[in-house]
């Protein structure tokens, strides 16, 4: 096993340890034997737990479908799923604020997609993910009163969640507008603006990297030019399927343990959770996720012990499953030979 792989696997241990420590801390502080005695395992519980697993598969199916579509079926389903799992694994071991999905360029290249085309594909998927939030967040705000979405009856620390959400969402909107302009509307304008900006004295040290980003935007624009409406509908549909499935995992857990809860409210609050987690400083949002879930959903669940159980199950299905899968796949993946199957005429 080479040094790079050892470092990668070691980094997988850190978020796991952080998450375990937070769960233990929450369990000790919130343990209530009466709450645990209220939990019963019946047919309804089993059904919705199985449904949660199906939604996990739906999340990965949506992303694999998107990888298949944007590569014009150059990736087989098996290889598309492999890229998806490796991207999820990287996201799990890197801080959320940094993001691990950018390494999709590396994984696509290992699957035989040329670097230039892999960069264009990754920027396109990034644009699609950001567009998902830009489109659906306002719809949910229209459907639910603000005081229900953010629960104004929260602790002082949790009271800052609405402000953080709107700040991050504003950043998403701005970034999406830049990507839209750079990829679809006026790529030359954005590339020129980047070039001028990074010629300023205090930004000059990053000029070379910025120029590379500008060229990637131009290449991506050239690649997506002429794509049909049906193609955009398919890739955005795959993106929506993936994100909805990710959120429906929590809906299934509520249906299993708190069936009286409003499913629309549970679903809408997932948007807030994931937007806030985008600026988490910990690997994969570890620690922050568990704390945020138990506090943000606590009023709906009603019992701290049940909230902790649901938070743990949620993280097992949305995070640790990819951490474990990545640890299993990574050794053979990094030690295998690079695929050579890209027959595209796109630039390299």
C-alpha cells in the first residue's frame, strides 16, 4: 500500500472518531431510559427503515445516472457507481467548507475520461447541484411559514441558524449566477473578468490558477453548447432524484419513529440542514451534523433520546455508509491501472 493510500485511509479514521465522540457525548447528556422504552419495533417501523435504505440507493442511482448521461454513456453503470462512491468517500473525509466533489475530475480521469473533458463535466455537475438549491429553496419558503421552517422557539445558539442559512444561500445564488454566466451566457466576459481581477498586485500569486479556472469555464461552455433541452432535462432530473432521495431518508426515519410529524416540514428542514452543513469546518460535517439534527428536529421529535437515535441512523445511512464503502474500495481502486476508454474528441 503506497503512502498516498495510507494517508487517505488514515484521514477516514478522523471523521469517524469525531462523529463517535459527539454521539457518545449527546447520548450521555440526553440519555433517558423512559424515552428508549417508548420505542417499539413493529411492521410500520421495519417498512420505513427498509424504505430509508431504498432512498439511499435512489441517491446513488441518481448520481450514477447523471455521470452516465454527462459522459454520453462512456461510463458503464458499474463505473459510474464507482465514481459516485469515491466522490462521496472524498466528501466524507474532507471539510464540507472545502468540498470533496472536486476530485470527481481525478476519478473520471482514472475511468478514462480526458482531463479537460473531466473538468468540464465536474463544473457542469457543480452547476446542476447549485441550481437545485436555487430553484427549490424559494418554493419551500413559499409553502411553509418562516417560523415553522426555522422554529423561532429555539436556543440562542440555534437562533443563528436562519441568518447563517440565508447568508450561505445568498452565496449559492451568487456562485450559481457566476457559473451560469461563465458556462452558458457570457463565458468570455467571465474569463476576461477573472484575468483582470487576478492581475491585481495582491491577487497576482494566484493568477496562474485563476487563468486555469477561466480556461476550464471556456472549455465547459464549448462542451455544453448545443446540448438539447432533453439532455438538460435528464441531467437535472437525475440531480433532483439524487437530492430528493437523500432528503427522503430523513422522511422515512420520521415515518418510522415519529409518524405524526408533518412530512412536508421534515422535508423542508432538510434544505436548511444541508445548506448550513456546506460551511461546516469538520470532515463531512461530522459532529456538526449530529448536533444540528438533534437540536433542529428536537422540537418535532419531542424526546432527546429518540432524536439522538434518529440522528445516528441518519448519519449511518447518509455518511458512514460511504466512509466504510470508500475504505473498502480505495485500496483496489488506487492500486488498479487507469482505464483508457475515452473516445471523445474533446480536448485533453
